[in-house]
C-alpha cells in the first residue's frame, strides 16, 4: 500500500514538471511570435499600437 502512495507522489511530480515545461514553452512561443510580429510591422512601417 505504501508503494502505491510513493508512485502517486512521483506521478504528481511528473505532472507538475510537465505542466511547468508546457507553460514555459507556450510563453516562449508567444514572446517570440509577438516579437516577430512587432519587427514585421516595424519593417512595413505600420507601427500602430
């Protein structure tokens, strides 16, 4: 029974790390996309915030 408990904790930790990695990757993609969009608009000369 205690073994099952340990497994559950390990699984929860893995899920937490997975969620953190996904969140960071999403923010990274969003930042790079917004930066690319800003540079593209600047190159076109349509900078209107």
